[in-house]
């Protein structure tokens, strides 16, 4: 198990790299995270929903993702409320106070344990991941995902600490010393992550940390800014540039409060002629060539918010100015005439007018659509792939997405204004070629193989971790009976 001194210390990335390393070394690994809180999710081949990070880790391990890899998923829909997804299916919304109390947690533990048992019977090793910090003492009795899960799985625990944020000695030492004696014994090593600068400057620090914590430092991993792996949550968006560039095709993704599945834009961002940035103000859209409204966990609340911030008017003005406007999932819903929620699926807002850019109406429903799909884009004969995760039903007009069963989806009023429920639509060359074709004067159009790129990144990550983590020592730890 990779446990953390806090959130966003890099557990998911290291777990992804270890999955790839174990695959290269002839093992049959699989990822596991008992409980995940994230708005980036993914559809499994059998139409269930898990956290995006575990889907990425499964890809790195060379296996299809399954719901057993992430049996409990929390999708925040407000400041204190989350949709709870159990074994891949939504089971309602819960407020944080009632969910994180220890009462009623036994049922959730059983779900997590059963999923782990099914996974462990088919794969070896299982690369487990904790959540947040392992030293939140007030949440210990209700813990499902950290040390209680390590105890159940009899896992060796490696503590991951982020040196970039400062306080690495206190966070590592405190995380270990605040454990119960039984759990403290499970922690067999430390990985220092996100190091900047000359590694030789931390040689003494490494020895100090080993002396005070009583466990070896297995590696000090530098910041890997050259490796591109899908992120788990929107924390990463704060590090992205928000400025247009005069010699590029400027793509502005509207930064929503409840933005979800922003990994939809990772492949588009890799095209050398594209400058993709996240727009937080109306001024950010001024120099955009393409404006994308992304997915949202709370469409109505985000629609109201972009009106308050002036972004709604700016998007409509961009359309009048001849810019390309694209909506994906929740963004597609916002581009229509009306969004209604008569059953209170998302909250207390009953109905709001959309941006009026597409002649469609959406009604929220309690039934969630979750599936992987193949499709054809317009009259292009290339097979495209994506997935759907949404709770709304949209009356389709002018569809441009064709599924193998003959049904159609999406709405396109012209080549510069369209929306679709398909996540991953922008991973497909047929779609990218279409939206970038008006900008051939901005540079040569470069073919891009998304599948090959992903595998190259997993291999790069594995090589990076082998360089800085003592993998032979990690194997020894995994093989011990203590």
C-alpha cells in the first residue's frame, strides 16, 4: 500500500508507475483503492463507474479496469455533499458529516473487503493506494481506505511524502508516530516525492529521516514535469497556464466550480500547434479560437455560477464573433435552451435557461448512464472511442455522433457549434482534425497517436521511478513475512 502524509503527495502517480514496473518484471499487477473522492471518473467495460486514477493504473498494468479496483467512489456535488457510488452504481447523495461518522461504516468495509478479495484472487501483486493523510485521528474509527484496509489485506505500507510543500520531516515523522503500534509496524519505508534541485543536498536529510522514523527511505523522486499522466483531481488545474499565445491555436476550457473529467483535454493539449488554457474570467476568452464547456458534477449550479461571473455572456459573444464553441456532457447541457431538475437530482434549483446556443432541452434524471462506446464522427469512417457518464436526458436535434446500433447522439448546428455527452471525444484524430482544420495557417497539422502516447508515458514513468526508487529493496519488503 502507498499511504500518504496528505492529499496530492503523488500516491496515484507512484502507484501507476509501480503497476507498470511490475508488469515489465513479469508479474500480473492490479490497482486498488477502497474509497476514492474525485470528480474524474471512468466507465468500465461492463458499464460501471470508478475513479479515473484506478482506470489509468489498470491501463498501466495492461489490464481492463473493473469496479473491484475502486468499489467506493465519492463525487462531490457541493461544499458538503457527495454522490456515493457503490460497486460502480450511484446510491444517492450524502452529506460529509453523516458519511464520515463511524456509525454505519461496517457495510462499506464489507463492500471494500469483498472487492479486494475478488481482485487479490486474480492478480498479484495488488498495488493499493490510501487516501489523503493516514494520520487524521478524528477519522480513524471510521477509516475504510487507509490503515484499516492495510490491516485487512496484510499489506506492507510505504509512506509517500511531498517535499515540495515543505515540512517533510514533520509530516513523515508525525504520520508514523501517530499510528497505533500494530499499524506502525506495517510501515516499511518512505518515498520522498516532488523533489526540486540537486539530490545531493538531501543526502544528510535522508539519513536524518531514516534515523528518526526507524524505516528506510526507499527513494527521493524528483518532480516529473516531463511525464504526462492523467491527473486524479482538479488540484492540478491550478498549475496550468491561463494565457493565449499569438502563434498558436488558443483553446480555452471554461473553469467550472464542479468541473469533472478534465482529462478530456489532455490529448488535445499535447498537439504542438495548440495552446490550451483554463478560463476563469470573461477576459480570458477574448483571444480564444476555441471555447470548450467541460463536464460538470452539478450542471445547474455551474450554469448559475458562470452567469454570475459573466462567463455565460462571454461565451455567447465568442459564438457571435465566429469562435468555435464545444460542449461536453454537462457543458453540452448548458449550451441548450433549458436545463430542468424537477426531481431535485442535483439540488434545489428546479430549472434554468441555458446559453441558447443549441436547440436542445435537458431534464435531469436519477438514472445514470455509464458505458464505454465506439462511434463514428459525422461522415468520417474512422472508428472513434469514448465513454458516457451522465444523469441527464437531452432531447437530441441535429445529431452528429453515430453508434454501431444505429442510434445517434449530440447536437451540431454548424461546424463551429456543437455538443455531445461523449467523454474522451477529443482523444480521437477524426474529431481533432475537424476542429483544428480551420487553423492550418497556425502551423502544420501533426498526426498524434493517443494510444501510443499513453503507453510511452507509462514506460517513461516506470523508467523514472526505477532510477530514483530502490525497486530491489521494495521487492524484498513485499516478500517478507514480518
